[in-house]
């Protein structure tokens, strides 16, 4: 997660920012899914 925060400093255009936002969103979603899967068992 820290790497993504550092990458925001190096973003040069809107397209890179959108890709970075998508990656952060997917990682958060995967974390939630893993959390609920482990909690279910």
C-alpha cells in the first residue's frame, strides 16, 4: 500500500492516476473478500 501512496507523487497525467486508483480499489476489494472468506470458516 505504501508503494501506491509513493506512486501518487510520481503521477504525471490523469490516465496514470486512473490506473493507480483502479489498482488501489482492486486491492481493497480483494482484502475484504479474503477477510470475509477467512471469517466464514
